[in-house]
C-alpha cells in the first residue's frame, strides 16, 4: 500500500516490502567499479605509445602510460572512498551537511587564488608531486546534500519568495564561484541537478517552467554581455559550431569533426585495442583521453561496444531511480535523485558533444574520463547512495505525518 506524497513525483512508502529493506546494492557498486575499470583501460588506449611495452599485455600498457598509471591509482583509491562514505550512517552525514558545504566552497575560493602549473585558469589546486584537485567537482556532492536537506522538510519548496531564497542562496554561491573559474559546464551540471531535484521534490510544473524560462533568458542576457565585451569568444564559437558550423572557422569545429571521424572509423565492431597507426594512437582527436574519450571508445570497440557502454549507463540511471522510489525517508530519496541527475547530465552532454549532438562544454564522462577529482567525486556519490540504501530503517518514517504513521504496518 502506498500514499503519494503531496506535491511529489515519488510515493511515500507506508507498507514496507522486500524492495524497501536495507541492503548493500551490489548491482550499483558493480556498475560503478566496472565503468571505472573500463575507464582505466581506455585512458591507456588513448595515451599508449606504439613502441612502449615489451610484452603485449594490458598491464604492461597501463604501466607504460603516464595517464594510465595515474587513472589506475585513483581506481585503486576508489574502494577506500566508497567504503569511507558508506561507513557512516547517512543521518550522521546529514547533520554535518553545512560543514561539507562550507569546506567545499573554501576550496573553491582557494582555487581562485592559485594557478596550476602550465594553466592560465584558476580551477585547480596543486597538492603533491604534480597532482592537482579540481574543487568544482567536489562541491557537487555537498550541494546535493544541502538541497536534499531543504527538500526534506519542504513539500512545496517554492511556495513563497522567502522559501525560494532559502533554497537559491546556497545554490547560487557555488554557481558564481564555478563561473569565476571559467567552468561553465560544471555550473550547468549544478543547475540541472537542482531542476531535477525540484521536479521530483514536489515543485509545481508551472512554477518550475517559469523558473526555467527566466533562467534561460538570464543566461542569454549574461552571455550576450560577455560576448559583446570581447571575452570568451571561443565559447561563442563552440555554440555557433553546434548551431551552424558554416558560421565559424575550421579550428572551432576541428575537435568535434575529428571525433566523429574517429567514431565512424570504428564501424560495427571497432578496430581493436592498442592498434599502432589508429586515430587514438596518432592523437587525431585532441584531449581524446579526457572529455573526448568516447572518440577513442567508438574507434576501438565500434558501435556494438559503444552500445553496451550506453546500456550500462542506462542501467545505472534506472537503478538509481528504482532505489529512490523504494527509499522511505525523503532526505535519502532526494540525495539519490540528485546523484541520478548529476550522472544523467554528464552522460547526455558528453556523449552528445562527442558526436556533434550537443555543444562542447568540457564535461567529463562519468567514471571513464581521465581525472582523479572527477572519479573520486563520482565514487563518493555512489558511496552516498549505497549508504542511504544500506541504512534504510523505520527511521525513514519519521517524515510521515502522525496520521499516516499511525496506520503503517510492516511486513517481511
């Protein structure tokens, strides 16, 4: 038996079933670690040298690739990250949401005052031995926690101007800091996640539609001011290259065009891994181990392999929705929805820009793109979802009304 939450897209479970019991979700964990291992492999494929390994084994290729080594190191750290986040009950993390939020924003401010070696953009903090961290990745998870905590006690989150401001202020601060770091793509991820959480959290559609329309108009005005001032003209070229490639020079669409050629060259089954003279090995696509790693994947394993990767992502998104649907407490439910929204936008945008269906924004492919900050953040998100599911209990019913709770019956 279920009662639909007022204003929400998910029902409140008032009859506990097998699906809502606490458990460790091995399917979600397996998908995450499988995709991360897949990422280590293809970062290596994208960066290997034709005459590096003496023996033709994947391990030797990884060892001989600088980027492959670093990605493998972060893959080995991933179980520690997931274990640490899963260890503490999510109610413990919930009570310390603002601590994580403030710490992440402080890191963002530190990044604005520092510049990684060889970079003219203040978006990284150099740590040790040439390793850098990207705080705009880390801030995504605390932002999900803050929004989930607000939605936990607000069934109609935008019912008044004061309630809207209480939600907007903690979201806008990291947006501004992210834009100041020239990370427009990460800011768009945060905006999308907020929209998804509001949609599932009970916001009326007409209100949400009005906010989206206002936001789009505001972004267009802001972007027009930026372009007219002569700043960031390359961002305009990226958008024009997507809308009408004939309006920009060849250099502005070079990366996307080459990516499409590389993916198309893979055909149905791909040219194979570690092939000397392939587009991947010749660096035909710039950044093909980073945001354009899907061009390497498409060339190496073709349409069939790419379809399997897409199905793995689809299964992960569906699984997250499933887990959210059968989560009793609203905070945990909104956390899972936020994580789902973050992954969904990353996947759609990255795959889309690699094949020319979306503008280039520099958004990584979850678990696969090279980068420790991105992988650690993704694994922490998975750990948080596993935490919520593992710690499901009768405590989740504390968010029901007394009248509903009085009629709740539990069966095993």
